[in-house]
């Protein structure tokens, strides 16, 4: 329940800058993009000292190419976050439109 309230609060308050420098309301974005922005806001980019966590909350699994002491760029971390989120959404695809919400728990 606490996570749901935090997400609701974030949806109401988070504003996103676009390429032109204008602020746009997060509610105008697709749900997947909203989820990415909110996760990035609350998870923050991990530093090499946080190993085995890299990027935005990704835990390094055996066989993955991420090494201790290496910092991911923001672009690499964003791509990894999107890959992880798509994987978790696919686990809950049977729930239809609620799959994204369930995958963030």
C-alpha cells in the first residue's frame, strides 16, 4: 500500500523536461515511460561501490558482463532498466493493463 501511495504521489508531482526545455506533465506520457521516470527518480543510479547492483537497481546475475568497479553510463543504465522492466511486465502479461503495476512491486 505504501508503494502504491508513493507512486500516486510521484505521478502527481513529477514533471519531466523535454528537448525544448519545457516542462511537461508526466501524466501525458505512456504508462511505461512514466514507470521508467519514477523508478529512476526513486532508485537513483548505483555507483561501483554498490556492486552487485548496477544501473537503476539491477542485481548482477551469474554470467552477466558487468564487472565490479565499473560505472554504467546513464544511457547504459537506462537501457538496462527498460530491459528489466519489459522482462517483469512480460511475467505479468496475463493481467492485461495491470501488468506494469504488478511488475513494479
